[in-house]
C-alpha cells in the first residue's frame, strides 16, 4: 500500500498492511524544534531546522525524516504553506535559548526585553500577547481573560479566503498529491467553542479571548451563545466550501477544530452542558462536510474527555486526536472497547508526559507495542504520540518510538 492508501484504509476502520504513522500532520502532532535538531544531528542530517509555528516552536518535518520514521501523513495547512513555499533565504535566523539554531517563518519578528524575555511582534512591530520567558521553550498567550468583556456585536469570524491563498493551497495540494504518496490532512478555518486552544484561527474563536466569561455565558446567556456559534459555523462553512474548490479530494480529512475540553482530571464543563450547547454546532459543521465532501472530520481535543467521546461521535466526528491516555478516564483498553468501532483514534501511542521524555528506549518500545496491540486491531487507528514531542525528549527515544511503531504495526497486520 502507499501511505495514502494505508491511512485511508485505517480511517475507514479496515485493516491496512501496517499501522499508519503520523508526525507533523498538524500542529499538535509534531515535534519541538530543539528535539528535532538533536534528532537530525543523531542521524547525520545537516539541513537547517525550520520552525513551522514560532508560538509553539515546532519543526517543519522534512521529507528525509518523514521517510526515515516511516511517516504516512503530511499537512495541508495554509499557515504553514505560506512559509514553506518560499525560499530559505527569506526565512529568519534565530538562536534559541539552549543554543539551537533555527529558521523562523518569513516575516517573523521577535523583540527581547530587559530581562531577556521574548515577545512576538505583529508585522507593524506592535506587540502580540505571545511571550516566551527567558530560557523557555515556546510562547505563552497572556491575553486569556484580559481586556474587554465579550461583545457579541463585535464578533466577526473569518468567512472568506483570498484568491491568492486559494491558488497557493490548490498548487501545493496538487503537487503533494501528484508527486508524493502522503495522505494529506487539511487544516484551517474551523471552529473553537471553548477558546482554550491556539491552533484554531483566533478571529473565529467565539470566546473573544475571554474563556472564563464565555463558560459562564453558556449557562446564563444561552441564546446569545447559540447565535454566536451559529455565526462561527456559517463562516467556517463558507471558508471550507472555498477550500473544497481549491484542494478537492487531495485531502482525506479536514481538521474542524482544536477545542480542548478536558483537564488532567475531568472535562472543563459538564458533558450535559457540552451536549446541549456545543454539540449541535459541531453536528451542523460535520453534516455539511459529510454531505459536500469526501473528507473525514478530524477533531483535536486534549485532556480527560471520556464522557464527551460519545457526544463527539453523535455529532459526526470521525477522528479524535491526541487521545491523552495519561488523563483520568482515558484508559486505552476501555476507549478501544467502548468507542473503537465508531471513531478513529489518532494518537495515544506513547505518553509524552511520563514515558517518552523520562523513560528508557526499552520502556518507550514496550509502551508503543502495548498501545498498538490495544488500539490497532480491526483498523481505526493511526499511530502518533500524545500531542507534540517536547524539547527534552532524547533522539534515542524518538527513534525507538517510531521504529517500534513500524515494526509492531507491521507485525500486527500480518497476524
């Protein structure tokens, strides 16, 4: 099978020739630039390390690494394409706090204050709310729950894509589809109804930077919240209809949301309230996609969300990422038993909180084998670690994880 066939087989709950593997298919399944640079040195690869998104300091995963790690997925994300389509000479060199040298997306501007902290700047040099403390690894958003209260009348979700951007998406998608075997995961123009993730377009975030106020409004101003979420879905559908015209069936799935709804211990809001207020809007967006495209719907949601998974399935979500198995109630065996025939688990392959960064290569391999043996039988699984590989993960553990995923995923399919 080609990578594209392998992924499409798995997400249709059929058994591929081996378990498909993802790294960098979107901005929450990637790798920190520091860890990536160390991995390249380990493998003797001397190319510059490019940063896909300065806020998260994650790497652009190069084709040589994709092949070495047996990866089957590549991103189709406008926010990444706008940089990767431009020559390296236009990228911005930067030395990270640990000494790692990287290239930032063209146009990236960073200021340093008297204490050595970094601040991302807008194109006009005005400060953004994104700050990296001295010695840090990525930028923190200081705007949450700051500023003006929510004004529904000022909510203006993005509802169009420029002709220039559409042409760029079409050209990139066509090239990747025709010249590579990767399965393309579309991303962008989705919704965010709790406001705790930075991956979805901030302009279409109904919380308007005030998630605490918004969560109260979900209980006290329900009609207003429904109206704002309706507008968000309307805008997303307008954008996705344009994206569909541009990339057609090049993508096998589209990320409709990065909408973190769980803490380490439980859901942020009650499942009943989530079902009442948020579920109908995701259901409408998923229904439009299923009716008008061949895409699967891809949903990113961290934390303990076991009590929401049934609602996600009923809303029409096909694929769930990152499957945070270290959170309460997210036991892999129970998730597979209860939901494995109805939703694709994309992730959960290695615990990034405890094992991948702190374990030995042998411990990493053991957990990878266990997770594949749990999630993969019967199809409906794509291997990925839980969220991004962090900066502290040694290259030996990264290689152990992907090599074992390839070996165990192949062996399982041959049984």
